């Protein structure tokens, strides 16, 4: 009997191959098939470390091959299933060698903060190499790609909350958003005639004690240490940050890792899944927790600032992140909970508190 197809954007893929595998199978009273080899790009990044740790705990996984440019010692993190393989996703031969060993490929390598030019080279060309090699490989049966809420773009006509059937249009004025949407379109095109099971995870802002990018991005954290200390001691000197009043979602790095492990091993239908902690926080909550002073501004002011930045030629890439404040990008995570079997342990507020307490 032919497996039933599942539509993923423009891609239709069968749901066979992992129906009796992994954690999900065990939960349903089936005997999970063990012995999976999982290849991971970006195993030493903020998400990568948590993801490999989660995969180490997964009974269905026997071996994890982590490819990174710089050497790392798996045993220093208590990893016993993981081996290091030197390589760069820009090197197609290295990527081919990685995926040739794997039943499942988890693609996490991606630049978030950086210049538009550097990030485009790594995020688009490197990701293309991973997608093409995985589809062309004889062994891989499943690909897990960590995209982002940013792939939806910051459009005023986006529904609230966002569900997975909303097209990932991206926002061209924000390089990260545009690149995430482009990668999803690229994946759909490359895998359209493949039997590969494709899982796309779209997490919101990832934070926690081991994921400090949100805090690091705050402008006052780029000031010299003595200046930061004075601002922290004298409240009136704390940097002012405009708050347009839109809610934000955060997700703990360990909860993203749990979603990745499920996507890699569970007998769930392929497709796109929104990943976010329960509840929301405000820009004011984030700014106060991370050492700034929020000042409420009209939402129209944020939109006007975004429009002005988009008209500035050669605007610094850091300024492009201000576009995310112009509209709500709150997601509905029902699908991840009902079909992937994912449950976040930490709410958005708890994730923010965990990040703040680690600073």
C-alpha cells in the first residue's frame, strides 16, 4: 500500500520511513527502530549545542556526526554518541561526505548577526549545498531545517496569530528575513521530486542561559564595561528603547532542541512547524529585563522608522533588525503540539527570566 502524501508548500512527500521510529513511536506503544545516524551542521552554535544534547538523549539515535569548521571535543560536553567531522557548508565535497553517513540530516549552520554580504554567502550558498547533497544522497531519508518566524516577513497583512499555511514571504529590507524565506523556497524547489521527508521548524526569538544573542544585540551591551556599570547603577542613565506595544514570543533553547529531536526521530508528518513558548512578553519586558529603559511610542512611529531605514542606501545590517518592531509576528503553535508531539517546558516569560538571570 502506498503511503499517504503530505503537502509541504509546493512539495508533496510521503509519510513512510519513520512511522515506527523514535520517541513518537514509543509514546504510541510501538517498538521504535534504533540505530539512526544523525548528521548535524552547526553543532556548536547556540541552538546546535542544545540540539545535540537532546539528540544524545534520544534512544533511537546511535551516532551523531557534527560538522564544524573548528575542532571541538564532544566529551567536554558529556556527549558520548557524537563525533566531530571537520568541514564547512560552503565546501560541497565536505557536505557530501557528511550526508553520506546519515539517515537524518539536521541543518542548523546559519549566520544571524553579520553583514548582508557575508550572511548571504553562507546562508544561501551553504544552505543550498546542504539541501542538494541531502536530496542527492542515497542514505538520508529525512531532513530537518531550522528556519525562523522571520521567514514570514513583517507584513501588515499577516494574520495574527501566524499559522503554518501563511506563505513565508520574507521582508526584503531585512536580510535575515529575506534569506530565511529564500532558503525555504530553495528547499521546496530542490526537494519537489524527492521522497525525502522534510521538516521545517520556524522558531521565534531563541533565548535562555545558553543563548544570549538577544541580550548581546542590545546596543548598551556593546558599550565599554565601565560605561555599562554606570548606566546600570544610575537608572536615569539607562539607554532608552522605544516600545511600540507589539507582543513578542520567546522560546527556550532547550525547547527548540526538543522540537529538533522530535523532527529527527518521531513518526510525525513532514511539514512546517511553528515553535514558540506559551504566552507573550512585551518589548518593555525585554528591555527592562536586559538593562534598558523602555519608552512607549505609537505603533505608527515604529512603522515610520522602519520605512525610513528601508530607504537609506547601504544601511548598516544591525539597523535592519529594527524592522521586526513594526508589526506583530506572534505564531500559533497548535500544529507542533498536536502533530509533532512537542510541548514547550518554558513560557516566553520564563525564557526571558532565564536569560536575564544568566547575564
